[in-house]
C-alpha cells in the first residue's frame, strides 16, 4: 500500500446528516452574504446617480444680484432649499435657491391690498 492509497471510511448516517446540515448552512450563509453585497452596491449606485447633475458643495462661489436699494432681512434653510428674505423698497420678497447648486428656484412677493 502506498501513501496515496489511504482508505477513507464511509460516513455513518449521523455523520452524513451532519455534513448535509453543514452544507445547507454554508449555502444559506453564502446567499445571505451575496444579498448583503448586492444591497450595498445598489445603495452606492443609487447615491452616485442621484447626486448626478449637482454642482460640488465645496468651493463654489456664486454672486446673486439684488435690486437697487434691496436689503437682506433674513436667511434660512428648508430641506434642500436656501431661503433669502428681502426688503425691496418696503415690499417683502422671499427668494428660494437650491442648496446644492445655488441656482435660483423661485420668488414669492408680498404686496398690500389696495
């Protein structure tokens, strides 16, 4: 008998059941790990594609021009919007900007009833 002719005994029924259970548990662990990796990749991809089209937050310089005689009364943040309240000759106006790109989104003017 040579060293490569080692005899491997047949597993007992209890050992065969144990091997089957270990294989099943390894299959479940492998599938769970694959599912977790897929979830992480999907989350990263979603974040990358969702932020597409936005200007970088750091280092962007924007100059907004105001009407002559206007003064800034207050500023604030609402969600992903930057709000600037202006007093333009006694008329209150709220200008809204996108907080990520700093581009103008809208204006809200307040006027007194005649």
